[in-house]
C-alpha cells in the first residue's frame, strides 16, 4: 500500500540508526531516521507521520515520553516501540499507554517490514471504514440502507417519492437483495411511521394458516380455535403490511386478498361481521409477477391493484461498488455482536469479495463477514485464507482471473489483462485498483499509459479514468 506521510525511525544509537537508514531505502514508503528524539518530535509536529518506530531507552527524551507527546499531537498515529529482550515488560507498558505494537532487539529487518506492513494495513482499513460510514448521506443512513452504486439510485428515488403517499408497492428482486429493508425504509420514513409495520412470510404458511394469520378467526371457527383471534391485517390498522414472497400464495388466497384491498374490510374466519381496516400493502417477490400474470400463475386484477409503484432491487453483482461499504457496515455489526475487534479485510481478500458471483446476494455477503469475524485471529485483518471455500478464490490465490486455457499469452499481456479486469471490477476507480494490485497510483498510470497502444482492453479502461 502507499502512504502520503513518512515513516519516522527514532534511535539514538548511531549504528542502529545507520542500519535503519539502509533498511528505509528498501521500503516502498518515504522514511526518515532521527538519532535525536527531540528532532523527531519537531519533525512530527510540523508534518505528521504515517507511523513512528522508536527505541524506548534513549537519554533525555526517552521512548515513553516521546510516545506521550506524539499522542498529544495526534492521538491516532500508530507507534511501534523497539525494546531489548530483557525489557519486554517495558514494551507491554508502552502498549498500555498507546503504543500499537513492539519489536524486540536485536530486530530482524524482515520481521520489522512485516510488522510495519501489518500496522499500515490496519490503519488503512480503519480509515477506509470511517470514510465509508461518513460518505453516506444522512437521510440514506437513517433509512438503514447501505449503497451508493448507480444501480441503487432508482431505489432511493422511489423510496423518497412514495414514503409520504399511502400507495401500494411491489418490490421485486432476487432472494437476499434487501427487499424487506426497503419496505421498512418506506414505512419508517413516511406518514405511517408511528403505526405498526407487520411482516408476513407468504411462502412459509399454508392457505389455512395464512388466512387465519391475515384475517384472524372467531371462537369455534375450527378445531383448536378456543378464543377469538385478531388478524395481522386488523392489528396493522393505520400502518403497513409487508407480504413477503407473495408469488407463493394460491389463487384462492389471491382472490380473498384482492377483495380486502378493494373494500378495505376484512372478515374473520368463521365470522359474519366485516371489520374496516386502513393499511398500506407493500409486497415482495423474487419472481417476475408480470410474467406470472401472462402465464396464468397470478391474478391480473390483484397484480394491478398492488403494482401502483414498483421498485426493483438490483442483485449484488450489479452493484459491486457497494461491496466495500457493505463489508464495513457488516464488520462493525459483527464485531459488536460477537465482542471481536477484527480491523477488516486485506486488499487481496477485498478483491476476492468484489469478484465473487454472490448468488445469495447481500445476505450471503453478510454471512461471509460474520463467519470471518467469528473465526479470525484477534486484531488481524482477514486475508484470502480466511475466506470460505465456496468463493471462487481458493486459499493462497492472489487474484480472481482465469484466461482462456487454449490461448497462450506473454506475462506482459497477462498483466495488462488482469489490470483491465481489476479496473472493470472496481468500476474504473484507479485508487482502489492500485490498492488491490499492490502498487501506487503513479505506477498504475504508467502501466496504463505504456500499454494503451498495445492492449485494447487497457485502452478502453484508461479512457474511463
């Protein structure tokens, strides 16, 4: 990953400082080395730092005092402390007062590089999650719907238009796309927000049970009906009834529901007296009701009574730009629910999540995030190896991209095709593509510019940036 501010190394030992200077030149980040902790503090106060790596034992301003002053200037700056084997307790004390991690002396440079990369990745994930949460407009955040992809714009527009109008609504879309969440958003942001919101799963009940649940029943209406029961339509009076998977109800039930919508009255099972009701109907279906009408599987008169306004929920594969936002949202919820502190997903893991087909849509994505949080090592970002086997990226794989097996191409051509693939997946967002590819934006631009004349795929992608 790339950083805009330098890494500051602080060590009063000239030999260690010289080693750190050579080490810094091998890192893909800007680095500065200070033998004087006061000079390091002054540099930090002027320009900040992506990370500070400091020795604990130093004359004058020791590592503990330096840590304290750094945190006074920027409480969020990550600080790694370096300590000898005999003073690990000091490092633990430093972590209790704000240090991010510690490294033992004599330090292994490869280990230090890994620790630095892990800390910077954790910081990037935390900043990205915070930005994603702040990026949502207030009214959308209040709706509880996460989404800024172009495919979601018609959904939000329809919600705003129908919330204060008590018309019936059909919400269509594949299973797991969030149809009930849209129904809730319409109800709780509209004129009926203070009245009941009642959910009925039409696919889970037989005709007899569904009729009893919807309309209620009188005492003695059938075996086991020992008392009068108020139906859900009556209980929802003044509010909204959400009929999930309405495509599953029988023709007989469709006729009874049509009569309720036309007359705004219900009759309890076994009863003679009708009861006036005032409810708004929002129905959801994972099948095309218009096609079912043409095929005779759904009543055309009921369909037109319900289809005053229709809202189509796009599948996740049509709004891949929202996957990082959804992951950040589910991560916060899962960490809170399970008492964990998983910082996020690595760039490679996020690329895999964005490339997956998600037949179960948002519900499936949420399940993967929760699974990762439950099984994760504490404090470590989730990587490719932590993803479930059913995703198209297997453990250890670097990316999701399979060229035609019958076509043999050069490594340069393969690189060009993969860059084009990543750009397509992230919707042309160059910064995000560079993070996934593990290069900085300048390098990505250079590769795009250098290959545009020779590679039509890259030429198309670079023209969109």
